């Protein structure tokens, strides 16, 4: 049977010579099998190519959606960061108001809530990050928002108690020097320092605020002018008595615009910045004293 063969007859269109091809049956069967294998491989390859194309399109859609979600998450994260900064400022304000009013006070420490950030992902790890880091970031943001919500409720209760207290202490608040007398930058803070003239260490009982000569100096609270004259060290100086044992002193003035015995209101212009007395340049020396004891003005000043 294996010796049987197939004969193929080829008749050319323009010749009378007929071509006969004799192919052994085993070779014929092998050829047919090879053709069948080729067809199967071709079909599988085409199917695989179509499948890969579909997967590629799905991947691109997933990548686009992931990046869109990451942009959204970043925006939320930025808003949480901004809100966190505002809450920190309110907590600091709450602290200073309670310090001013002598209410129970707790110095605000580091923020009790951590804020998650945004990190870029490489194309290679987009899908993995979408399933892991992206979900983790959402969890962190949800946790942050939950903590912020609790902080807002706590701060609201604190400010409500302050509001009730301040309603009964309006006169005290009007006389509390929590406003900056002049805007500028600090060249010297409260505490021990080297004297710029002698080089020896001395206690600096106020703060020095640098501002251009002639800059208006404002009363930080209601009070009465108890001194307007010249001091050997501070040059032209003003002293305001705010009551409740609180006085403020203003030194190195170019000129005083008030007289002794005059009542002033918070925000009134009382002098202009100068460089009189023992001074190396235009600035305001500002002191707050309670029962004649100097305190750090930065403890009361509110931005």
C-alpha cells in the first residue's frame, strides 16, 4: 500500500506535451499534514494577534483611567494639604487667644494628622500601582479627611467657648496688645544677646522690628500714654498703659505723635519709626511688660 502513488497530470494550454507528476503516497500524506499544521499555526497566530491587540487597547484604557484618577487624587491631596495648613493656623490662633485671655491652654504640637502625597508611576508598573499604591493613597486620604473632620469639630467647640468667654471680657481684649505695632522683619528677638555697642551679653527685653524711617507705629491695643519723651538708651520713647498691669514700650522713634495722658485706641498712629538713641539703623524696639516683668512679645502677637 505504501508503494502506491498519486499521479498529477498537468496539461499546458499551448502545448500538446502533457506533464505527469508521480508522488508517492507517504510523501503526499506528509505534505498534506504539513499544510494542515501551517494552517493551524496561521489561525492560532492570527487569533493571538487579535487577542493581544484587544489586551493592548484594554491596557491603554486602563492606563488612561489610572492617570486620570491619579490627577484627581493629587488635587484632593493638595486640597487636604491646604486645609491642614489652615487648621494649623487656627490651632495656633486658638492657643494665643487662650493665652491672652488666661483660659486653659494647651500648646499645639505637631499636627495629629499625616497627609499623604502623590508619586508618579512608570508605565511598566501602572497596573500594579493602580491596584496597590493608588488604593493605598486613597486609604491615606480618607484617613486624613476623617482626622480633619474631627479636628474641625474640636476647633469649633474651642472657638465657641472662647466666644462665650470673650463676650464677657471685651474690655480686657480691647486692652490686650496682640496686634503688631509695625510691619517689618525681626532683626533681634527677646532674650540674651550681644550688645551691638559693647559686645557684652545683655538681656534684650523686647523685639526689634526693622522698617523704613518714617513708617507709622500703631497702638496694638487701647491704652493711655504715660510717657512720651527721651530715654538715654531708647531715644524718643513712648509708654502705653493698657490696664490690668500691662504696659508696652516703643523706642528709637523718629517722632512721637501723642502726648502724656492721651487715650489711644487700637490702630491709632502714635509715632513713626526712627533711629534715635543707641541704634544702628531705623527700627522699632517694642516691649510688653506685665506687672513690670518683660515678656516675649511674640507670645501675644497674632499674625
